[in-house]
C-alpha cells in the first residue's frame, strides 16, 4: 500500500512577486487520507489547484497518478475527482440531472451511469430527493452528494477543498465516514480544511504557513513532538512566532 | 461526443429555468422588431407645413394642392408675412414654410422663371433634408407637367432652400444635443443605481441601515457627488462642442445650465428608483442600460421624429423623460428661445423628478425585507 | 438589572421555509452570550431581527426594554453590528473606514479610542492600506473596531471568526473578554463548538429551534448517560465495528477517538470478544467527560427521532 500517487518536488508558484507556494516537497501514498492544513491565505488552495491540473506551477516537478501535472495537466482529469466548497453542483438542476451530467463529463457509459445513480441514491438515502433542485437541498445533503459525484467514476485520487465548512456536526461526521469508506476502497483522499479537529481523521497531515510546509507527519507524531493534546495546539505553537508579521 | 451532448443538455436546462434568459432570447427581438419597424422611418409622414403665399393665384394654389395631396404633409394655417415665420419655428409648430413670391404665375409664364422659397427647420437636419427633398421632388414634377403643356419652352420654378437655424445643415446640430441627453440620463441613472445596489450586494448596506443615518441622508449622500460631477460633465461637453463642432448656444447659457441641472437631478432620482428594485449590481446595470438606452435612442425623438410613428408610440414616448429634455436643449441651443417656449417641458421634468424621489423614499427599505 | 435583550416566542419564515420557530431567551447586561449552531440554523436571521433589520412574523424582541419594531430608531443608535465579514468598504483604507463609521454615529475616533485601542493597535501600522487588501484576521479586527467606535451598549457579532485562522480566533476572543469591563453586552454567533466555552452563557440552535440555553459547563453537565472514548489503530473499521455492536447507543468520531454511549451505560463484557472478532484487539476504552459538542450531537439526534 505504499505506492506513491502524488509526488511533489520543489514546487513553486508565484503570482507576480507574491510567492504563494514556496518550495513544497511531499509525497502521498495510495489509499491515504492526506490532510492539507493551514490558515486562509497560506497557499492551500493554490497547491490543490496545481495538483488537480487546474493551474500550472511556476517551477518544480509535480506527478499526479503517474502523470506529469506540469506539462500534461489534461491527462490528469480522467484520474481524479474534485470537489470544492464554493461550488460543485449546478444549483438549478436536480439531483439526478447533476449525477447524469457529471457521469457524462467523466466519459462514463450511459448504462453505467444509470446504474450508479440508483446505487448512489440508495446509499445516501436520497431516493426521495431524486428530482429535487439542488438549491432546495440543505447544505449538508449537498456536500454529501457533491462528494459522491466527485468519486462517481472511481478515480485514483479525489481532491477535496474545504468540503465541510459551516456544516452541522452530525453531517460533518457522516461526511468523514464517507471519506473513510472511500479511502479503504483504495481511492486516495487529499483534503484541505481549517477545522483542526478534522486533522485527526487523516492518516498524515501537512501544515502550511505563508506558502511553506512547516510540519508533515501523522497527527499522533506531531502531537507527541510538540507535547500537546490536539492538532490545534500544534498549529498555534507553529504559527505563534508569525503573529507579529500579520 | 456523449460528454458534449450531456453538456449541451445542461445548458438547455439552465436556459429554460431562468426566466430572465428567456426574456432576452425572445422578448427583446420581438420588441426590437416592433420598435424598429414602426419607430424608425426614413420617410416622412404628417410633417407640418405652412404656406406664405404672396400671389394667391391659380398656379400657386395648384402647387399647394399638389404638395398637400401627396400625403406626406399636414397643412397648418397660412401665414401672411415673414415675421410670423420665426415664431412658427420657435414654437416648433411647422417643419417647413413655403413662400411664393408676388406675381408668381405671371413671372413663371411670361418670364419663364419664378422663385419658391423653401424654409425648413434645420435644427433637425435629417428630417429637414427629407422634407426639403420631398418638397423639391413635388415641385420638380409640377414643373415638368407644366413644360408638357407649354409652347414657349420649359418654365422654371427656382427653389431657394434655406435651412433655418442651421444654414450649413450640419448634422451635429442634431447629434450633440441628442447625445448630451442620452449620455446624461444613462450615466446618471446607471451610476446611482449601481452604487446603491452595490452596498446591498456587498452587505455594507446592512450596517448603514442599523446606523443613525436616515434613508433621506443615504439617498442624498449618494446623489450629491454625482450631481456635482455630472454638472461639470455638461460644461465640458458644451465647451468641447463649441470648440470642435462650432456648436453655438444661441439662447441663454444660464437657462441651459439650469435646465441641465434639473435633468441631471431627474436622472439621478431615476437611478435611485431603479436601485430600490434591484437586488444586485447586475440587475441595476441591466435595467439602467437596456431599460433606458433603447427607448431613449429610438423613442425620444433623438434621431427619428415622433410624428412619424404610429400614435401609440406617441403615448409611450410621453413617459420618456429624454423626450422633453431634447426639446428644451434644442430650443435653447439651436433656436435660441427663452424660458417661455420651454416651460411646459420643464414643468413635466419637475413633476417627474418629484415623483421619482417621492417613490424612492417610500420604497427605500429601512429593513432588509 | 434590566435585561438588555428579551426575545419572546419569536418566529420567522421566508416563504415556506421556517427560519426561526418559537425562540425565547433573555440576555443580561455585560454578558457574553453565544449562539452556537451550523449553517442554516437561523443565527443570522435571529440577529437581523434583534438588530431591527427584520420584523418577526410572531413574537417580539425587546432591546434595552424597547420594542424592536416600533422603536427601531432609538435602538439603532446604541447597537454595534458586525454582519460577518462583509461590513467594510473594501476600497477605503483602514483609517477611512473607521472615520466613516465614527462620523455616521456622531462621534470621533478619538472620543472612544480607549475602547478599541487594544484591538486597533494590531492593525494601526496598516492604517493606510485598503481594507480589501487585509488578511482575514485583520479584517475582523477592523470590523470590530468599526462596530465599537461609538461605544454601543450592545455588540452583535454574526460569525466573526468564520474562515479565520486558529491563532486569530484566540486573539479575537481575548479582545471580547476585555470589553466586558466597559459594560458592553456582547452577542456572538459561531459554528465552532469550542468557542462556546468562552461565553458566559450559550444557546444551542439548530434548524430554527433552540435546543438548550445555559452556561457552557451546565450544558456539558446536561449530557445524559456516561460517555466513553474508544481508540484503535484502524479508525475506519472501528467506526463500523462500534456501529454493529449491539449495545452501542451512539457512536461518533471525535478526532482520533470515537465517543460512544451504550445501552444501560455499560459497555458490557462482550465488548472485548467482539473487538477481537473484528481484529481490533488494540482497542482502548475509557470513560471521558462530555463536551459541548457531545451534548449538541445528543440533542440533534434526539430531535431527529422525535
């Protein structure tokens, strides 16, 4: 289970003079739940966009699912799923329409799509919502559906950008259970979040601050190293010297 | 291919579920055809003319009949001397005055030549050209008819064309006042509607509402800077037109500026009104531009005279403020008239302004719902 | 001491969606009162009713003893309101924003400077920077300063810490604590359960209903039953295993452990063998103290079964 699915070497991303990602180096293994933590503006979203082929790095080597993300980003798209907080599903389409649409976009055969639709709706207990417009669904249900759609085509890796913002505690946990299930099925999950307690659900986490990775390990090891009880306290220990720079 | 079709299908769904897109797709073309079909005309109908007939003989009357029976013109009462011409044009009562000199028939038949003065209101150059050309066509045809029955050779009716107010028939006499009218209302309405909608969209409006600021203060606070800046804008445009186009201000400059201030105020308050019904900046821009631009250009008499349009457009045009300002600005700038000739239009604009402000204040929500 | 805010059976819906249902509560002077609940719970709607921006469909809200509907003008003079992150003018500088709000409330920056000096000192070096160019944490501090500049009696903050990093959140709450000394009553909403502990009293709100109102410690004590923390190496299998275990009443992931309650409050002797069968021999179980989030989850699931 130690096959590397993501490999990042000396990744740099600049926007003009501003260095959003400063020399990132890390690897992610198959079936891992890898947490990418950091404050807003630390560079998480920039990095995840590069990894999912949405933007190109300024320099460095980025390999995702065996594909060179720098030079052939378009080849990544079949191997990955992507879900971001702000938008994933079309608000004025129904649940079923969204699933079918994305199935088509991923190039799945129509027969397979129809089958998956049924399976998905049953698993999420959504069958009654089949023809509901997304805009009418509560946030928690939307997030769960968006995640299911992101892994509809069984990608090798799924990228989740702040997927649980503002969601109620019960739904948040159900969401993470879905993530667990997905990971144990062999799909690697790369998730960013600023909920520090969610860091604990990950196999390994990295903490970003001002464009750099300042910590990378299992949550347990980090807590031991900094001699604290929660990942949040680890974060505060690391970030504290930076307060005055703000 | 499947992906493509799936995507196309989604786009159809979006379109049919969004009412506004449907309006744009179907409503606007239909409206445009109707408007362009009827409002835009490159011919004239019902142009008012008056005759100043010093001869009053058989031939002049035949010419007059020919002109009227063509159907393009509308005869208003004859005048008796040259002094009355100015008044007719100032009041905008006629587009053209046709003057027959004394002893017209005799001069035409014995001397073979008689002059016909065609004096046209040049403050609307397009229409003036058309009207003049139509008149000339009729008189030329008449001359040719005469020539058929004559033994002494072709008699000539020599037309002398004079463009009142605009001797050189410069088109910017039409353009510049029209453009000023259009620009002022668009920019003023657009600016104020957007600035209020912006506060709503960005959420800062909530905080303003919870503050001691009264709605009147918020509205006036928004309007004042634009008022001052637009006024400076007007002065700039006037200076430019004078320098570049030689456009005169034949009437009172002070009156023109005062009327401009009124018009600006009206446009700003229209913008406020638009903002009270807009939830987002996009909506405000949409209503201000689409809702104001087309009617102003086509239905205010800016380019196409209102008298050429079916009666119903006349009613529609009556609620379009630019219609009144165009009359005011042309009268003052090109015809050089004073307040007496524009008081009606001024009054209408005042009423409209008061109405817009009043309704805006009432509609301005002191709460979020 | 008169209550600063009194809400009585407040209900509000938008079309067919009910946003608030029969909400009643009191807030006393100088309290830090927190509304804790997820998105869509009704916190923003409730705050808008409190700050006179919305009229309730039924029930009433009194602020400073005045009715929020009829006496809104007076109330608005003495409230400081921060509606999330969007209360600043992005294209004005820090200084200009502050001056604007001071002037609008008929005061000057200097008059109440002592109130905001602690907070403002963090951003004063950037006073000529455009508000839109500030980081999330700095925007919060500026928005707070602007809300305080006229020394309001009641400060209403709608999700002031959402999207802000952990360090700034801690600093923000320290600043709020210091404001109590000025006799300012503070009402805050937040989706972060841990921030509940920093309030004097807390109301848990979910889907327009108040689930509980009390001081944080009391809410924790309200937890019914004994709470156990169970850990094992294979987190995913642990979740499924516990759910399948017949004596489990509830099981929720909490960081690196599962928080579990059992029928009759006893794990039962069969737990050991059950775990062995699931190849989770390395599991550890110990009793633990319930936190606010545990109580919230308990209340939420109680509502669902009702």
